[in-house]
């Protein structure tokens, strides 16, 4: 065999073998999310204050933070507050309205639906469930799936005098994969707030 031909053949074979090593398919590593340290569930505290016309129980790992937004040198309403969960970087924003001529029940319910509707652009699915607890409190809960700012919202009313609305927000960018276990952790306690909610006489 011609030695020149053999050298060319050897060179081509060598390049082919070397290039095969670079053809390894590199798969990207899956996204990692920070480990979540869930607070210990040690029971409930009763929310019963002079500035609100209702009471309910909330988990001990949460804290009540009264709203600090001011209009005309006064808070928007003394019964606006957050149920803050610092360990999970989340808050349940709560607001209360007296039903009257300026704030009719139909308008308040429409507002609640409109606020939930704002998440439709990013939502994958929305489930609406009617609420009625043992104390005669009625309302609706919106469970919204997808990368939305507020995945759980609900309102409660006696349909005559009182209207309460709450929205769960995460204080960081929402990723459904990372927030799913947090929602699963919080859902029973949100259900407990709703089931224990009652109006004061």
C-alpha cells in the first residue's frame, strides 16, 4: 500500500475518532429551586379585634399586619390587613367593606370577579367554588392555576351588611413548580380561615 495513501487514511481516521468525542449530547441540568423550610403547624389563633366586624382562626405561624396605606391622613379602612407568612414569603391580603348605596353587593361581587379576571391572561385554568360555612357565611373561592400573581382569592358575605375579600400573593416571581408545594401546605389553613369565619352580632 502506498505510504502516502496510508498516512492520509490514518489522518482521516484520527480526526474522525477525535471528533466523535465532541458529539456527546449534553443535556441541560433541570432548574433547581431553593429548598423550602415550612413553618411548624402548632395550632391556631383567633382573630378577634375591635376594628373588624368578624372573627376567624388563622395559623400560629402567620401574623396580622394592619394595612398602612393612607388616604387623607387616615388608613383606607381600619379593617384592611394582611395575614403575613414571612417564612414562605407570602401574604393573604384582606379587605372589608360595609354594604351600602355606594358599595352595593352586586358591585362588590363584580369587583371580586374583575380582579380574578385580571389573571386570565397567564392562567392555565380557573376553578370557582361556592362557599357556605356552618355560620351562614356565603361567598366564592377562585383557585387559579398557572404563573399568576394571586393563585387563590375568595370573598365572604352575609349578603346584607358585610363583604370581606382576600387574595393570596407571593412576594417574589411566581413559578408554578416551586409554589405548588407551598400552596399545598397553605390550602388547609386557608380552608380553616373560611370555615371558622363568622360575623359579630
